[in-house]
């Protein structure tokens, strides 16, 4: 925003300016990001931004918007700037302690719900690598009479997950810190196990978008040489002898991985043998 630009900034003009600025910097969904950031400053919905497009912004509003634009220019994810991300119709609080929930991960929820229709009134489920808790909390809200346990190796991630559970009314979820099934003590069996573990190959980490590479927790992304190290460990532990295993999955393990991981997932499925 310079002296050569409009003296009066309306919602319409400031959104156009921010959209063009973000697009020139290679930001994905520049218009959406501009609308979300301005909506936060004005406490407006996206519909209100359209209906009130000619409204002139006050100096304080412009200053607040400018601060958020600077953060987005630095490629800080919009979800971290806003402190929230919608997942399966619910708003989850997120920050740099947890991965931002991906739309692809909603498929995991849908598969889990479908696979447990026959015991939807009473089941016991485990969510590994829970992060923000989006999967466990969503399942718990959809299956209110069932019991859920969610684990993560990160104590800081569990702080975020517990806050989300309390705020969203998922009182049937218990959280445990620890490494995968080792966090379940004493061992028990579950009707369903879900997991969204680290999935990015070490060699691919440097090529990720700046929003992911520079801001999201590396420990929740890096999955070893081929991106499947933790996935193999989860499968091996789920197949362990009964006296040593905490649970066994009835459902499918999916990850919020991009297309580059698909060939590795297919190889892993070929390598699997019946337990």
C-alpha cells in the first residue's frame, strides 16, 4: 500500500490488492487467503465481504490487515495465522505444535465410520499420531456412545488436542503420550485403529512448499528414507503376538500424503502378508 495507490481503501479494493500481491509471490489460493485474513480483521464472513464490498476501511483495520498480509507474504500458513482450520465441519485450533488438518484426511474418517457401522453404538478405537486430534475428536463426535483413545509422542501436540476435545465436546476421548502402541498401558484390544503418521520421504522434505517445510513440525512430516518407516512399524506392532500387542486394526490406515507417495503406498501393500 503506497502513496500512489487509492487514498480510500474499500473492502473490494484491498482484497484485489492483496490477491494480486499473493499471486505474484506464488501463494496458492490467493483470493481465498485474502478473504480469510480480512474477514478475521473485520469479524466478517466471506458473504459479508461481498455484500459490504464498497465499505471504506478505517486506519486501524488497514493496519491490522497489513500485519496479517506480511505474515502470509512470509509464507506462514493461513491456518496458523488464523489459529484454526475447519475439518469435517468443525473448527480445530492449530498452531506450530501440530500439523494442519488436510481435506484428504477426511477420507480416513469416512472409511473408519463405514468400517464400524455394525458396532457404531459401542466400540473402542485408537488413533495413533493424533496431532491436533482432528481424527479422534471427529470420530468421537460422530460415535458419541463409543470410547476413543488418542496417542502422540509429542507432549505439546497433546496440549492442542486436549484443548480441541474440550472445546468441541468430545468427552469420550482419552489422550496418552507415548510412541505408538507403547502409549497404551496396560495393553488392550480395539475395534478400530486409525493413524495419520509422518509420510514424507527424507529426500523430499527440502522440496516441500515453504508453508509446510518452514512452519509445520518436521517430526510430524519426515517418514524416513521412503516415507513409510513409521507405517511399517505400525503394521508390525499391530501384528505382534497377542501377549505383546496393544491392539489390532480392523480398518484401513490412510495418510494425508500427496501424490508422490502413492507408488510407495502401493509397494507397501504388495509387501504385506496376512497376519
